C-alpha cells in the first residue's frame, strides 16, 4: 500500500493505546513499520515547529510502499470506523478511508 507522510502520521496517531496483548504487539510492529525514521526525516526534509507541528517538503513526498498484514489493516480500519462513529473524521483521513475501503 502506497502511503504518504501525512497518512503515516495519521495512522500512528489513531492506533489504539490500550487493547489485548496480541493487538498491542501488532500495533508496536505497525508503528515501527509506518512511523517516520531518521532517513525519512532527511529525505522528506521533515521539521517540527516550536508549536509541535510536523512539516515536510510535499514535493518530495511521492509516497512509500508498505505491506500491511490483514490484522494490521483490521486495526487501522477499526480505528477509522471509531473516528467515524464519534464524528471525528477530518478531511485529512479521507484518503485512508478510500485506500482501506472503510465504509
């Protein structure tokens, strides 16, 4: 699955903080997989503003390919469905809903 920097940040931000043991192991692996690495910080010219916002050079963000397992996708889908249920979906999440065929 091709994911942009924004989508990767959004995924990490919505993963469950608490759940069962197996889910948390997969969440940890998922954070390691799609989370931003030191190489990403250099390649995408990522900076963190004094206000805590993360910014990057959008012209360098053509996306990166990730292989997400079925359970990892289910966890992300569940988090997106929960956002929808709570009516907390912003425009930023639309591409993830589309890519993961949620709703």
